[in-house]
C-alpha cells in the first residue's frame, strides 16, 4: 500500500514539476515576443514618420514655386525680359 501511495505522490510531483516548467518556458517566450513586438512597433512609427517626411518633400518638389526657384538657381534660367549679370570673380 505504501509503495502505491509513494508512486502516486511521485507521479503527481513529476506532473506538477513538468507543468511548472512548461508554464515558465511559455512565460519567457511570451515576454520575449512582447519585447520584440514593442521594438517592431517603434520601427513602424519611425518608418511612418520617414514616409510622411518624404511624401511632403515630394509634394514640395512638385510645387511650381520650388521648380522655378531650382531652375533659376541651379540651371540659371531667366524669365522673359530679365537680364543675367555674371560676376567674373566667382
């Protein structure tokens, strides 16, 4: 009788230890996944900010005033009736 009782207690202890081990390992996996999720959310927010910045830049570059300014400064385009003065010292 004592052997059967000891065997049952041993089996119950092994079962409890196995369940505890399983629970702890699942908790650790869950924590690491939560941390990874937070990091990915931060990356997503940064990517969204960069996307908004770049789309605003593209919209700005499509603006007629910007195109005119760039053409005048970089390509030295002039409007009709204007005279270009070039400094020889530059």
